[in-house]
C-alpha cells in the first residue's frame, strides 16, 4: 500500500477503509483538543498565580472549563463523530468514482484528426 496525503492532515493509505481514516481523524482532533486544553489552561493559571497569587477570584477556571468541554464532547461523542466522518468520506469516494466512470476513456471518443495523404 502506498501512503497519500489527505487534505485533513491525516495520512491516508490507498486501499484503507473510510472507517479507519475517520478514526484517525478523530484521534487527531482529540489530540489537538487536549493540547489546546492543557496549553491554554496552563498559561492562564500561571498568569493568575503570577498576578494575584492565591488571592482573588480564580478566573482561569472558565478557560479550563471551556476548553475541557470540547475534549469531553469529543470523547463522549466518539461513535457519532466517527460514523459521520465515515459517511462523508464514503460519499466523497462514491462521487469520485462516479466522476471517473463518466469520463470517456483516453482516446475512446477522440475526434478524428486530419488524415494523412
């Protein structure tokens, strides 16, 4: 099998199923959401600690909750996210196959050129 690039950033393999590509896309989305949660939360908590210590209202909790909800949503809705992506990839593949089937074969309907004398 040969690896090909996909426009989602997930390496696709010729002959691999749409379900495995959809699962790989979900893993990528979850990894990105987790990284966003960790980095944004850490930055905000460090700023809060540096500016007000432990005094004052812990406002970074809102950043942690907002970004954490996205991580939780991805985890809880895994099956529906993967099935929706699988369906999208299958529709895209079917459209690509239909378009390829509608194209004339190379030279099959070529216009006759000028005949040689």
